[in-house]
């Protein structure tokens, strides 16, 4: 280093891409780009998941408890490997068409970053490879102007929200609230040893203990000041209690009892479509045991899903047949629904909706359909109560 070289002041110089404290704490009022209170207000901005480098999830018991024993054995052999290219390519074509449809409706579409999900990671207690970021509905929950990162129970999804951090930071800088629920330890204490799903007629039981709060956002649906939740193999009572306490007295959370023997995510069981209208799964829901706040609502019984004859899809799907219910509301009338499920499309028309048929059948091996594959960021509406 030259001894007589004068130091150069960097005061007032901002490096490209770096926001100063003054910029972050601007005195100008911020208008949050995040604003969503329910499942049906007019949709303006949405996040859609990615398929790149999707990796078959681990054979951890919390993953395999939701699939048949023969499938669990195959899972153990394939876990940690990338999904076959032909599965990804078919699903990608459908996903691209879905994104184009959303954009043609004037909806802004944001995407997470592509990451290598085969990378191994861990905590002091365990290691795992990743899964994918196909379903933002699972890891992020939007309530009003707040985005909450959820404490998911699958170890292979532990760092999934990192691929959304560029989007989250952008929303935060523009005025959104950004919260992360307590990161779970996911030690053996959270999981029941030698768990076996209950047979029909047996009392309901879950693989999760109450060691710590865990929940997937997809176990909740929103209807203004009221939320509905199903306890499941990824959401425990402590997780529900954490969210209830976090949201405070302005919100009520109602539990929906499910008869599903391997429950995971509410959006193929109980789906609010519009004020006063909710779609329910007749196999999983006893309508006589719904929360009393729904007494004034129309309970729409989902038709039996149309059979899927494609053998490879039936073997590789991570979802049950009721994925036909996994629809996305554009507004109170228009709804994106799977083209294959003709009976659902007809039922929606009968109930006064305007279904928009679209293909996303081959997304099922990656965890869902239209509702799972998205996260509505902004819907044009205000917070209100839809119940007495």
C-alpha cells in the first residue's frame, strides 16, 4: 500500500443494491403492497411456485405417514433424488399456461428464486435434503398486510422460505409487515414413535406431539375476521394456539373436524368461495358438526371427483382424489378450476360461479393444484366480519 495515499471518504456513497437506513426508514407514508383478508376479494397480485430442481422429499415418518405403506417403501428408495424430468416437463407446461392465464386477467405474478433442493442442510439434531418451492401456500400465510413464515413440520422444508426472501424484503421495504413464527427444533420429541394412522372407526390420532408449535399455512383458510383450521399431521394444537395469540382479539380461529385418516391441509376439505358460500368435502366433513358461525352460510357439497385414468399420475401424485376442490377464486364470481374435473365445473356453474377451466393436473406429484401452487398477496378489499 502506498504510504502517502490519502484515504477517500465514502460518506454519502451508496453501493448498488444496498438500501441505506434513511431509505428504509423514509418519512414518506408507505402503502403496503400486501393486502388480503379472505379467499374471494378481487385478486391483484399473487406468488406462483416453481418446479426447477424439485427433489423427492425425505422418508421421515412425518412425510411417509400420509401415504400408503407400499408408497412409503418407494419413497425411502427415491428420497433425495430429483424428480424425473418427464414429470417436471409435463407439469411445467401446465404451470406456464396457468401463469399466462393469470397475467391475461391483469394479475401481477411474482415467483420465488430457483434453488438447488438437493443440497444437504441441517441443525445440531438432524440433517436433510430439501423438497421444492412449488407450493407457497404452505410456508407463507397472508393476514391483512402481514406475511407470516410458518413453522413447518417437515424437516426437508426447513429453509424453504429462503427462496422467497427477495420478494419478502421487497414487500417489507414497501410497507408490509413481515413475521417469522418460532423456528421449530423438529427433534424426535415432536413426533409420536411408531406412529400408525388410525383405521376407520378408531379414535383420531396424529403423528405430532405438543412439544412445540408447528403449522402449515395451508391448514388455514380466511374469511375476514374469522379463520378456519384443521388440525393435521403438520399442524398441532400448539401451532394453532400460537397463531391465535399472535393475531389477538381482532380475529377468531375455528377448528374444522375432519374425518380424513391422514389429514394434511384444509384446501381439499373446506374451501370458502364467497361471502356466505363454502365448499365442503362430503367424505371428510360431517356438515352437522360444522362450527355454529356457519349456520347462515350455504354449504356446497363437492361432487365426486372425475376419475383419473393416467396410471403414472395415480402412482406419483402426493395428493388425494379431492384435489378437484383446490380451486383459486379470482373474485366473488370467477374461479379457476381443473379442466379435467367436469363435474366440479358444472357444479360451480349451478351455484352461480363462473368457472375458468385450466390444466394443472400434473402438478399433483409436487403437492397440489391452483390454490396450493399460489399465495394471494393483494386482493382489493377491506377487513370485515362475514358472521354475526
